[in-house]
C-alpha cells in the first residue's frame, strides 16, 4: 500500500510541475524602443531594402522593313519648298521608267551653304557722310592707314578696314580696332545661303537621276536609310553636315 501511495504522489507532483510550466510561459519580452537622435537614419537590414528599379531599355531606331532604297534630292532654297515636294511625292510616288515607286517617308535636312571666300573688317554705316569723314580722320589719327570709306550701296557711309583670307586674322584686326575705341565688326564675304535637302525612302529600287526632275532638284546623292528611321517625319528639319548631299 505504501508503494502504491508513493507512486500516486509522484504522478500528482509531475502533473503539477507540468501545469505550472505551461501557465508560466508567456510572450517573449520585447526590447524597449531606443530614441534615435534627430538627423540620424535608422539602420536597415539588407533584406529590408527594396531592390532598385532597373531603367527601361532604350529602343534603338529601326528602319521600316518596307524601305528598300533612300536618296537625297536638292538643294532647295527653303525648308517649306522641300517639305512641299516631300508631301507631293509621298502622294504621287516616283515614276522610274514605266514603274511607279511608292515613297514611304521623307525628311527635310538643312545643310550649310558655300563657305566664305574671305572676311572683311568694317565699321557699320554712320547716319551721314559728314560723320563718316570725321570718324575716318580719327582712324588715321589713331595710326590705322588701311581703310576705305564706302560711299554707295547698302553699306554706304561704312568704313572698310581690311579684307582677309583668314578669319582669325580678320578678328585680330577687329580686336585691335576695338581696343582703340572703334566698334569694328567682322563679316564673311562670298558665303552661300543655307541649303535644304529632301531625304526620300522608297519601297523599291529606283534610279535617282531618272526621277530627279520630278522633284525639281539639281542634284542627288545616295544616303544611309538609318537617317529615315520612323522618328523622322515629312515635316522634320534636321540640321547636319552630310558631305554626300552636296
């Protein structure tokens, strides 16, 4: 009987200890928040940082698959004239012999005109011939002997102070005159006006010289069709220097 009573007592004690352990376990204590001084950023784990967004890939301009041949026609006096020709050939196409070639896209491109032959140094026209003569005497008194008073034309009452083949020499001369108190300017001589070219992309091969007269162009040259990517429209005017279109 005594052994049986001890076994029952031990069972009761074990159950009591187990019950106490279950009831005593509570939520884990949390660390008290730490006050962060102003201006100090909170530390973040690497896993907390958001992955930086990747920039979208830049799409390269592509040539429409239907464009087979490209050519430049010109020069035209104004961008408006070249643009009007471009719109017309897009509607009518190009007639090469007995075949009609469809024009898929055009672009107007500005090109520098003929380079100047020389540069002149000039005092701009004065209100009257009398004032021009007074300034001319001042120029002589300042030690400048190379001058010429212009009496007629659009530059009447101006004073020419030298003609130079080199722009740098002309600007050096003008700077010397300005230091002496004369408002000299440098003007190019013989420069041609800006020219405009029409770049054409067609859906079939054509002979550029054979269709040139249809566009009223004096000259034509082949061009790289990359310049007629979809971003270029019939009204686009691109300023560049394409030696092929000269």
